[in-house]
C-alpha cells in the first residue's frame, strides 16, 4: 500500500497538505 509508505516517509504537516489537495 503506497499510502502507508508515504505516511511514514513524509511528516504530518506534509500529509495534511497532500490530503487537502486530494479533498479539493
């Protein structure tokens, strides 16, 4: 699952930004 890898690779702030981009 690539999502899990990205979550571990990126910081929480970066994850929030990515999620916001996907939501918008």
